C-alpha cells in the first residue's frame, strides 16, 4: 500500500499552555504587545496574548462539552422514563392475564356444573331446589370474585396511570427546561463561536502586524549585534594600536628633526679665518661669508656698470685686485660648499642609519612577540598532550567503575531473585494491582486497556509515544510499569533548545580534549552494561516534542528500523576516544617486550618523551601500532564498552518512551516519527475500580518478555482477518480521501493485535486502537464531510474511531 499525500487543507490546532500565569492572561492586550520595549518583553507579551485567546477558546469548548453532556443526560432520563412506561405496561398486561385466568376458571366451573346437571338430569326434579340454590351461590361467588378482581384491576391501573402521568409530566417539564437551557447555551455558544471567528480573524491580522514588528526588531537586533560591545572593544583596541604607532612615528620624526637642526647648527658654527681690511685676521662664519659674497657680487655689478663708463688704471688695478680676492673667496666658498655638502651627506647617512635602527628595533620586537606566541603554543600543545594521555570520557568511565561496585551487583541480583511473571495476562493484572494498591498519595489508576496497549506497543516498536491531556499519568506509566516488573526507568527531560544530536548525546571539546557526555548518553551506556542487559529498561524522554524529534533523535529513528540488532550502533565521535595509559604494570611491559619488541621500544620512547627528552619523538603510525596492541590487552584508558572506542550500542533491553503534549509550546510530531513509533493515548484521568490486590514487585527478564511476544505473534490465528479488515479500510481511504497507509502499519497492527489479545484484550479493540491512533490521523484534518460519512459507515465496529470521526463531522458542521 503506497503512501500518498492528503490533498485536503489542514487547519492549525491551538491549545492553551497549562503553565501560563493568570495575571499574564489578564494583563496581555494588543496595546501591551505593540508597546513592548525589548524583544524579550515583546515575546513574553505576545505569548501571553496568545494564551489569553486560547483560554477563551478552551472555555467555549468546555461550555460546549457541558451542553453536550446535558443533552446526553436528558436523553438518559428520557430513556429511563420510557423504561418506566414499559414497566407499567408490563404490569398492566400481567393484571390482564390474571383476570383472564380467573375468567377461564369461572367458565370451567360453569361448564362443570352444567355437565353435572346433564348427568343427573333424572334427579333434576328431586334436586332442583338444591341445584338452584347451588347455582345461585356459585353465580354470587363468581360475581363477587369477578367484581373484586375488576375493582382491584381498575384501582391498580388507575394508580399506575396516575403515577406514570405525574412522573411523565415531571420528566417532561424537567426535560423541557433542560432543552430550553441547552437551546440558550447553544445560542450563546453560536454567538461566542461567531465572536471567536471574528477575533481569530482579527488575531490573524494582528499576528501579521506582530510578525512585521518582529522582523523590524530582528533587524534592530542584527544592527545591535553588528555594533555589539565586543566589536566596539575590538575596534577600540585597534584604534589604540594605531595611536601608539602614530605616537612612535611622531617621536621618530621629532628625533630626526632635532638631529637635522643640530646638523644645521653645526654647519652654521663652521668658521674660517679671513684677513680684514687692516691686514689683521678674524674668524668669520660661513653664513657671513655667503652674505659678504652676495654683497660683493652686488657691488661688483654696480661698479662694473660704473667703471665701464669711466675706466682708469687705478680702477682697473683695484678691480683686478678685487677680482683676485673674489676668486680667492670663490675658491674658499667652493671649498666651504663642498664641506657643507659633506656635512649634509653625513646628516642624511645619520638619518638613514636612524631609520635602519628603527626597522631593526621593530624586527626585534616582532621576533620577541613571535617567540612569546611560540612559547604559548608550545605550552598549549604540552597541555593538550598531557590531557590526551588522560581519560577522554571520564563520565562514561565513571559508569564502568560504578557497574563493578558491590551495591550495584546486589541490586541486580535482588531484582532477578523476585517471583517471575509467567504470562502477558498476569503481567497486565500485576501492573494494574501494583499501581492501585500503593499508598494513597502514591496510588495510580490505569485501565486494563491502557496497560495492554503499552505492553503491545513494546512488542511493536522500541519507541513508544504516550500522548494525551496533562495529568493523565503519561510520565508515571513507564515508571510504575518498570517498578512492577523490577525494571529500570531513566527520566531525561527534553529542552526546547535542542537542535541536533549533540544536544542529546554530547560533544567532543577540542580545547580540553574531552567528550562531554549528556545524561541521556550516560544512562544509555549504563543500560548496555552486561549486568543490566537482562533487565527491561525504559529511557523516558519527557516532553519530547518541546524540540523537533527528527532533529535530535534522527540517528535512533534510523537504526531502530534495522532488522539486524548488531547494527544498532550510534557513533558518538568520528575517532577512537581511548588513549594511552600513563603507566603500565610491570608484567604487561615484560609481555610486550617478549611478544612485540618493536612495540615495546615505542612505549619506551613515549616514556622518555614524558620525562622531557625532546629527541624521543614518535610518529602517528608508531602510536597507532602501540594503541592497537594495548587495545587487544584491554589496557587503554577510556570507556570499556564503547565499540571501537567511539560507538555506543543500543541493546535489546532498552525501550525509548516519549511523553508528548499538544499545545503552542510544542512541535507537531511528523509522520516519519508517528509511523516508526507506537502511540499510546491516555485521554482520561484514571479512576479507581476498587478491589486492588496488594502485591509485591515481581520480575520478568528481557529474554522471557521477548519470548512471550514471539509466542503471541507466532500463534496469532486472526492474522488474515486483520489484513482483510485493513485492506477494506485502505480501499475506503483511497476512494474517499485519495490516501493510503504503508505496509509498516499493517505489520505493526498485526503484531499489536496479537500481543493485545494474548494479554486478554479483544481483537476489535486492538484494531480500533491502531486505527484511531495511527491511521485516522492521516485524514482527520480533511474538510470533506461526505468522505467522513463514508468512513463512519466503514468503521462501525470500532467505537473509539467512531467517536473521533463523529467529533470531526460535528466540528465541520
């Protein structure tokens, strides 16, 4: 039977959270949501407003249930009245029969008298007077009897009719009042439903506005994230580094400018000895010489102009003398310029040397920083190496130690020594009595059907989902069941933040080289210990649909479909987590030295390396060779029962139990999960049935339990009937809903029905249970009322399925 998609539209289902506080419901309005100052406040006010709307919906649903209950009560009373009328009619018929019998006796008496008169005809004259007397007396007696009976009959009928009339009148008036009350409630319910539809429409518009506002808040959040304090702090550090570099460059610039000024001053202080006009000697600075030369040049040009007009010998001689002096001064000036240029070159060389010195200093600082970083890396690798040689998964190794303790072994032995359960029927009654006979504050009440469904579900799937209203004992059922049969029960609360398998199993921390196992992995590992594998174990995922099941539980959904249980392996990490021990026993060393000298030499190098010998290096291949040898001897450090040091096995003693609520805080369970799991519905709170027999804990081993399941399935004689019924139902679904269900559901239903009936249940109830929990949900969201009417006719033998279909039809109307 190939599965197809439902073409009908699905309506969203909203339910109210049981944890919503009353004051939040009262205060939440659209104005408070829109006026939210922060995203957290916005989310809180939005959830509160939704809870308020859902509470109003729930109240209307409760009023509707009350009205339906009143109608049912009125129908019941009408039936009782009709029964009383039938009883009065029966009494009337009884009295009529008695009257008829008396009349028959009277006629028989008359006939007898007439017969006697006929036979004694010859003596009639003699006994005429006597016969007449006897006949008169007989007639009077018969008449008196007839009158008395008639009077009594009339009085009885009159009295019964009067009582029936009064009772009928009272019941009719009461029924009329109830019908009027129901009509008023239906009218109010209709008005409330109309109002609710309008509010829902307004809510959808408000929700769109809230979504837009939420997107705006999300953008603001992203802007805030991009300008987070951490980013600002990083930018401030970069700015500080830039300022420090600028200050350093400024300091270098000032230093070089100072050196340049000093060089300029030095140049200005260079003086030479010149002869003055009086023939004496004086010291003149270079600046003065240059100035004088400029002045001489100007004078020379002016004089040249003048003398060109008035040349004479004296002037010529003076000019010649001055020319010679100017030549001498020019030579001196050239010499000074050369010396100045040499000083400038020395200054440039000094400046370049200063720059080179700064570069060298920066390189030294960078080298020191690199050395410091390398030292830190070396220390980090040293720490990692030291941690790598320790226990990578200490939490699982702790379980290994605890499993070897005497108290743990005694607990297992105590469970095994208890009285064994011999049959599935005995198990159902034992669990029921055990739960109901406890102390008053610890009493739990479950029906035989609920316990049978849970037990049959264990035979069908390793994943059982307990769903229903809050407070119906979903979390308590696996706990009390495990206690009754001396099993283990491990409770793991599911968190809404779970997004992948690491949230369930744990993760490997590259920083400290440790595997941080979550509580689920620890309990799963504990359940796989050899001593525990004979004990039925329930690992309960409480509120499992707070997060998406197919995200964090996908690995288990995959492997649990594998027929070969040896392949039920979950990979925790990608590499072997076992590590080399810090030391070995002397006998192990001697054995290694004798059997594998090469491996022993590798161990010696590792020991020398741990003592600080840097030359004692080992390659990855050598370490792998040593690890492989020590693994065979069981001498590696780490969890003992992990497969290849990285995989955990799901053993046959483990069942995963999930509890699921349906409200706005949870996710809808997908078809993938529903098809692979067995659903147990607890829709009503258990009530006491009385006469619970006090009983002590008993024991059933995993092997015995599986043998019971196998015997029930193998000896199931109604397999063909179940297949025929499911095939007829599948044809109805295909014809009216264009949808089918797969072979997996057929197989599950057959196995479920086999164990359910072997535990004392009816075949019809077993099929009804599977149809109502696994098959009907595939079409229950359809809006095709005619199709549901056809399905209603096809499932007339299944009361729970009929109830759900009728409810859906009523909702559509």
